[in-house]
C-alpha cells in the first residue's frame, strides 16, 4: 500500500507584532506520537479505557506538591457525595499529578464502564492499538483583546485590540487514513455530516495557508463603519456616538469589577461557614501559585491511541485577579 504522508502549516498574522491578551489552543497526538506522549504517565492512565480531565498551569511550581495534597484531601471529603460514590462504584477514579509547572486532574474510566456507555460493536471497531500510524497537530489562535483593559480603554484601543490576531498551526500525519477509515465505519445517521466536515478538513490540511495583513487598516475601516452606522441609525439629538459607547463600556466594566468585589465579600461571609473544611484547605498562597487564567481540558483514548487537548489562556487575568481579589 502507498505510504500516505500529510503536512500542513497555517500562519496568519499582522505585519506588526502585538501583545496577546487571549489565546485558544488545540493539540492532538496520534499513534506513535501518542505512545511517546504517554510514556511517562502513570500505569492507571495507561490501563484505563478513557482518560479525561483538566490541566492547570502553576505560576509557582513549588506549590505543586501542596496542591496535590490539598486536592486529595478535598476528594476524600467529597466521598460522601452520592454522585461521587456512584462514579466510584461504576469503576471511575480520580487522581492528581504534579509535573513541572503543570497540575493534572485525571478521571480514569475502566473498559467495562466505557462499554456501558459506548455500544460494544462500536467499541470493538475502534481498536487501533496495533495499527501503524502517527500524527501530531498544534493550533494556537491569539488575540490582542484584553478584558482587563476595558475599564480604561478608549474606542480606538478596543478596535486596536480586536484588529490584532494571529493563527499559528502545524501538523504532520503518517497513515492517518487508518483512523479515518475506522471512524467512517461507525459514523452514521445524524453524524454523517461530521464525516463531510472531516473530508473538508483533509483538503485544508493538504493545502496549508500563510498570510500577512495590516491591522491598522482593519481598525480604521471598522471605526469608520461604526461611525457611519451610528449616524445612519440614530438622529443627532440622540447623541448616540462612539464616545457615548466608550463611556458605557467603561462604566459597565467598572461596575462589574466593583460589583464582583462586593459580591465576593458578601457571599464569602455567608458560604464560608457552610464549607469551612474546604475553605481552610484553600489558602491564598496556594491560589496565588495557580495561573487562574489558564484552563485546559484533555481526552485520551488508549484503544484508539489519541490524545486531544484544548484550552484558553487569559494572559493578564491572573495578575488582575491577584491584584484586585487575592491581594492581602
């Protein structure tokens, strides 16, 4: 059979550099690349039928061991919750792992539990444990938009942030048609449209894309269109101008900030006694060690040999929260 190799690169960005405020990432590992990715993981993760969970980033890796201890203590306290009891009885388990600047929350599902959810014929068709294939892809979409700047931003600042974005991606796949053929066997009925989407993506992957643009032109055109739209929709006596919009955005943002502080203070007094055992474990220093603006979810299926991960990174949110909410 002919060897099938596909490679793709996507690079869309403005001509001038900008400071990212928000990032969205998608990563995947397949086949032998998946094998390499999970080689250092625990035996429980490797033997589980499905593993999914969360990955957090630590701004201070030294709090990692303490965070794992705290999470295990919280898990012990949660054992009395009916849903947690039921999940354990069905074979699911939760574990925590600290690795460098990463903190993992893993949920391991046994094969028997998976078969209770996924039809056995479907489960059997998705066995690619001995098939030779590999693949890896990484996609990151970055935006200059920064939520923390809204309380003081002018309209030009907002459009400056919105007009700056970049898309960076690359992928390398060998014999990935084995995976697609297996999926095609089980994709039917309402999922048939999904298969058409996969076919379109195969074409995009084979092409790739590189592009540069002038963000200042986008900002200028967007501002002019906004002013024209406002002038068309609202008579002058309404005074509904771009300056009015900016004031409303700033007022709304400041209101959320002040209201959030007041809400947190009032509700902490009410809820803290009810959850005192949990609150006592979560000290401020531990929370400061977590990057609260970084949130990733992942899924691993050893039977298919695939690892998928995606998440958001609010680059300035952690500093913002530490300054306004966690400062002592």
